[in-house]
């Protein structure tokens, strides 16, 4: 499974000697000195760089919070997530979905198509349509490349695209097209972003609202009741105070604000899809082993 490979990558990156790590200060300063604008840097991010960076961030996550050991549950969440992703605007990314073994309430999307949902959030859902709503919101972030925009606008990281371009170019020159250099850049950059907190900063509120709107469309297009996400937001509004650690309440706008933003959009565009399945029985079976 790709997530297992990412976990191994996290251990490998952590074991590298200091001399083998990238000199981020030198590379960032060199890139900043080039004077490139943020929108120009965004256009230069290739899909391959996006995937490598996302893999590095995911490996860092899995080094700190292991996957839930229930393999049947992992397969179930992957089936739901990949079906949703196939109905998005970026079906060809190497989409991977996983459940991390923590009671914190949250979900995370990495650039390039890795999506992690916590066991704490999963246990509070009631149907597959709610799971689809939560995953589709994260898929929408990847489709719109929101994380890349946030990473590039964060202080001290606006030059990460140039860093990746330089390292990938050097690696290709040395290895005749071998992409291992790009993968190492992604692993190092991803771990650095987790260490300094860049990746865990909240996204802009407009990005979250856009991901909600696109997420309900993806869910509806996939055959689910699009109001599953609204049900998740209602549950979250009632769960404040139950969460600890890096929770959805720290990284997203208030659920009430998200519901208010969604209401008019859904009434105008998605009411006719509200009779689509919620798939409650299959969801209960998938989670029954640990409930």
C-alpha cells in the first residue's frame, strides 16, 4: 500500500545524517534573491513536484500518527475516496486515503492526492454520505491546489518551487532522468514544513468555503446525498469542546459559518439531489469492528 511506503519514507528521512539534509537556508535565500513573484512560482509547480511534496508531508504525518490497524477499514475508506476522486477534475492523481489512529477530530489533504482522516472524526460520522462529504471537501482542496497556494504565501517558504526545480534539475542531470532526487526533495521539504508548522496553518477562509462548495458537487456527482457534508458540519457545531490537539476547530472556520455559506448554494443547486443514498448500513458494517 502506498501509505505504508510513505511511512517507511518517514523513517528513512528521519535516519539521514545531518550532512545529507538539504541546506534549506542557503537554498531559500538563493531562491528569494531571484525575485520571482508568488503567482509565477505557482505556475512553475509541476504535478510531479506537487506529488513529491505531498508524499513528503504525508510521510511526516505517518511518522507521528500511525495508521489505524484495521486493514478492512483502510480499504473501505480508500474505495469511497477513490470513487469520489474519479468524479473530480483531477482523477489521474495517485489518490490515496487513510485513517490515522488518533481521537483528534480532523482531516488533512496533502498536495498531490493523499488524504488522511482521523479515527476521532470517523467515529463521529453516521453514514457513508457523511464520510463522502468530509473526503470530498479534502479532495476539493487538492483539485484547487489550495495547499500549494498557502505554502507559497507562508513566510519564508515562497521559494520552495524554485528549490524543487533546482534539486530536480540537478538530480536529472546526474542520474539521466532518475526521479529519486525529486522524491528526496519532497521528503525533506515535507518534513521541514511539518517541523516549522507551515503546513498546519489554517487555510484562507475563502479556500475553505470554496472547498465546501466543490466538495458537495463532487459528492453529488458521485451519487451521494450532497447534504452529507452539511450533516458533518452540524455534528461539528455540536462537538465543540470534545476535541483536543490539532483539531478541525483550529484549522477551519466555525462550522456555523460554513453552514451559512453553504445554505444558499445548496438550495439553489443541489436540492434535487438530496434523495440520493446516504448508505448508512454499509458504513455501520465497515466501522462495526471497533465500535
